[in-house]
């Protein structure tokens, strides 16, 4: 009687697995033109193959040779965190029948765990295969060290999958976020510390991973009275791709605030109270109160790091490109601000947009240019670069904020 029952469970699991694959394909099919992807994918594969061949058989660039080994565990930890979670293929309709049949439920869950682990085996294996030329040619790791890195990464991923699943079905709100952040931070710190200090004590580390994973799996399989939370978490894992594809298409409704977080009392930013200065303050406050403030912050931080990674004079070229990219972004937002219907209601003169352009751009550009100049100064002149970055940022901001209008006025002449 057991064999037909196991066969039935297997067929049910295969049907749900095929449904899951079809849903992922339909989600991709709504946003991807496969003919265009064919024209892009084939050259992309050939280009990747050529680069991968050069990493094995040609001289490596200097910036790649100088890359610290801490980059490798950071990349692998990124794969651990972003590589997907535990999918058990449970459905809400199972409450009608399968919930009463614990053998069926556990059979589905066991197969889901095996499929989730096998997908991580392939994903992490692909990550190690891509990094293999760097591991062997730059960091001089032998085959044993590479296999040790792969096995410990897989063990850390298994621990993270079970912990993430348990925390998400047991807790809600800020408690879930706080505990998940704490557990992830401890796991990342231990993994990176072991990787940076060498791949020794492999047996002890793997035994630790097994000792942690087996009780977590046993506890997860025997967890009761949370079937609805299990189904919700399983649906969240299944729809990750769909939510990622719709991330830019659907905006989250913003909370209604009686007062903004920044500049609640309409503070003055500049001592001058001329009309163009006041309009410039309105534009600056608008971008700092909107969602663009987060993008501005990320651009500044990534730019500060980005101008330090490549060697000179490439970092100078990167610095110049980032300056003009920032100028284009801020000027586009300024023009968008004046195109709103609210600005048409205000009693502004016809040339107010042009008169307020230079002070607006100078205020909006200065914080990011100061951070970019500090990063470039650190890369070129170390400590003295920080001191020189302040007058450099002032001069660059003063010129860049007025340069487009000077060029346009000369063309008119």
C-alpha cells in the first residue's frame, strides 16, 4: 500500500512543480520579447565565453589582480542572501484534505526541500565556476580549497533557508525584521570571518553546519498550528520573480503625512530672499521630500566608492562622467518640477524658470560633488585629498551649475 501512495505524492509534487515552472515562464513572457532576447543573448554568451577564456589564458588587468580577497566572500554571501529561499509547494486548498494526511504533507515538504537544496547546489556551483579563474590565478587556491569554499557556502545557505522560513512563519512585523536581520548578520559575519582567515578546519565547519541544519529541518517538519502562515510564505517564495518584474510597474501607495519629515517649518536655505532664490529652495525641498532623495543618497555613496576602485587616470574619467550624469539628472528633475500644474497656478514671471536654474543646480549638485571629490581625493592624494576636495567641490559646483546656461546663451548669440 505504501508504494502506490508514494507514487501519488510524487505525481502531485511533479504537477505542482510543472505549474510553478509555467507560472514563472508566463511572468517572464509578459515582459520579455524572446526574439529580442535571442539577438541579445547569443552575443552576450559569446562575449562572456571570450572574457572567461581570457581570464584563464591571458594576462589579467592590474585592477583585477589588486582586488582584495574579501571581495570573494562578499559575492558569495550576496548569492546566499539573494539566491532564493525554501519552497515547499504547499497550497491553500490543502487544508481540505492533505492537512489531515501528515504523510502526504511531509512527503511534499521533503521533496520541496530537496528541490530547493538542489537549486542552490546549481546556483552556488555556477557562482564558484565563474570565480574559479580568480580563485586559482590570483589567490592561488588549490582544488581542495575551492571545494571547501563551495561546501561551506552551501552549508551556510541551507542554514539561512531554514532560519528564514521559520522566522517568517512564526513572527510578524518589526520582530520578524529585527530577528531576521540579527540572524543574517551573525551568519554573514561568521562565514566571511572563516573565509578571510583561510579555508581550514573544513571538517569542523561542515559538522557545525550539519548539526545546525538537521535540528532546524526536524523542527520545521514538525511545526504545527501555522498552516496558513506556511502557505503565505510559500506563495511569497513562488511569486518573487513576479514581484520583481512588477517592481517598476506598480508604485506602492505612499503614506499620507500631515507634515513632511524634512523642513517641517519651511526653513530658509539661503540668506538671500530674492524671488529666484525662494523658487530654488522650493525645488531643492521638493526633491529632498520625495522618493528621489533615496536615489540621490545611493548615487552619492556608490559614486564615492566608484571613483576609488579604478586606478588613475581612469578614476578621473569616471569622476567626470559621474558629474555630467548628476547634472543631467538634477536638471531633468528641475524641468519636471516646473512642468507641474501647481507651478502654473503660482504668480511667477515668465523668465523665473531660467533665473532660478543656476542657484537651484548649485544647491542640488554641491553635496554629491563634495562626496565624489572626497573619494577622488582619497584615491589620488590620500589624506591631503580630503582637504583639497572641499575647495575643488566648490569650484566644480560653481562652474557646473552655470555651464549649461552659458553654453545655451552663446548659441543664441
